[in-house]
């Protein structure tokens, strides 16, 4: 009897540790409207490249418990929706005290970047996104294709996965065997991707297919 309880407990532990964390999915298919600040397009990239690096506010170091890596964690870092005046995340950017201002001197955000964060908070600090998708002309892999794969696929398709998508050469393998286009276009005979997420928009799929038609260059 004891053994059975033990066994059941172990199975529950095992199951819960296998549960897959879904990447955060927000609707980013609408066009980018002028005057609106978007978290995913405008704010997160500033935080990721200036604050969420190793030794500072990345997921691992998390100085002072602050991780500026995604919406939920950014909100926890002291954002009062609609009020930059009361938001710690904004106040540290304009602190007069060199010991308190973020990022620590000599690094600093530009006036434009600070305004972007202020406006985003004052507009309600929404978890919003838009698409600036443009399928005309030559499609750049690094600017147009990789960012969508990197943000929406690598969570499930990391190192050692059956279908690994962690670099250009991984992606190229899936282009050459036809699976990338098949899966993203939801063609029959392929697993529809992203699994559990929204199908890529028509514009994104047009971009993908044009890039593949150009020979899928690492451009
Ligand atoms: C929630 C997890 C998850 C997400 C997100 C996800 N996939 Fe998958 N994907 C899977 C699983 C599971 C399989 C089947 C096992 C394998 O091939 O790795 C798969 C298979 C594939 C395949 C092979 C399809 C086939 O028919 O054999 C491709 C290509 C693929 N995924 C591309 C993508 C791309 C591109 C994205 C992002 C837009 C993505 N996936 C997002 C879980 C996911």
C-alpha cells in the first residue's frame, strides 16, 4: 500500500515536470497605428537590449528580483497602468541621483526611448503588438523571418528536439525538406504550426514563401 502511494506521488511529480510552458501568444496581426506604443514592437526590444542582459535584469541574474524579459515580469517591475508618474519602471529612468538612475551611467536610454516607455505606460501599459509586415521586395531573413521564428518557435524547438530551430542552418534544413512551408501554411500531410498558436498572417506567409522562392538566403 505504502509503495502504491509512493508510486502515485512520483507519477504526479513526473507529469507536472513534463508540462510544457506555452510561449505567451498575443494578437499581433493588426496594423501598427500611428501614435500608439506597442509593448512587443516598441517597448520590449528596448528593455531586452538595454536591461535584460546577463549580469543585470535577464531571467537568470534578475538583480533585485527584476526580470525585464517579458510582459508579466515587466509589469511586476513596478508599472502602474496609465500612470508613468507612479511607475517605478519609469521613475528609475529619469532619477536625478546618479546612484539610482537606470541603466547605471555611463549607459543610458535616449530621450526617445524614455518617451516610448512613458507613453506606453500612460496609454495603459497594454500587452499589445502590431504587424509592420511588408511582403514586397527582397525579404531579409535576419530582419523578417528569424524574429518571428525566434519569438514563437524556439521555445518548443530548442536544442536536441526532433525539429530543431535554433539557427539559420536548422531553419534551412526545414526549408529544404519542405516542412517549414508545409507546417506554417497548414498544408495537408504536415503538422500545423505553431502548435496551439495562431496561424501566421497572410502577409507573413507571403513573406516566407517569397524568401524560400529566392533560395532561402541567410541575408
Ligand atoms: C507548443 C509547442 C510548439 C510550438 C510553439 C511550435 N511547434 Fe513546431 N512542432 C511541435 C511538435 C511537438 C512537433 C512534432 C515533433 C517535432 O517535429 O519536433 C512540431 C513539428 C514541427 C515541424 C515538422 C512538421 C512535420 O509535419 O513534420 C515543423 C517544420 C515545425 N514544427 C515548425 C514550427 C515553427 C516554424 C514554429 C513557430 C512558428 C513552431 N513549429 C512552433 C511543437 C511546437
